[in-house]
C-alpha cells in the first residue's frame, strides 16, 4: 500500500514496539517485575505494561525517569535516513 498516512502510522507503531522491547529486555535483565519498575519510575504497573507492549505515548520526562529506574542512560538523537 502506498498510502502516506498508513506509512506514518506503521512507522510510529514500529518505533513504539522497539521502545517497548528495549524496556522489557532491560527490566528482565535487572530481574525486576513490572510493578517494581513502575515504583522505581513513578509510574503504575499498567503504564509499564502498556509501554512494553508498544502502546501509548510517553513524555521525554517520563523516559528520563524510566531510564534512571532501569539504571540506564537515555540517548535521544536524529540520524539521517539511509540512502536507498
């Protein structure tokens, strides 16, 4: 499908899925439950669950708290598109 709106939605969903997987992987590596991570990050367990499954938006401030709770550095940047 060559629909720009669909492509944008797909890219956003893919980014949310990648973020969720990163959070899940780090949480598991630390041996934390969702509830423990939520408490450390000032979130609720359902918020962590939703984030890990690729749902919902998260603010930069919340990402910072989440990174601290995961004993990780938060890196945000822009990378140029790869030439086709």
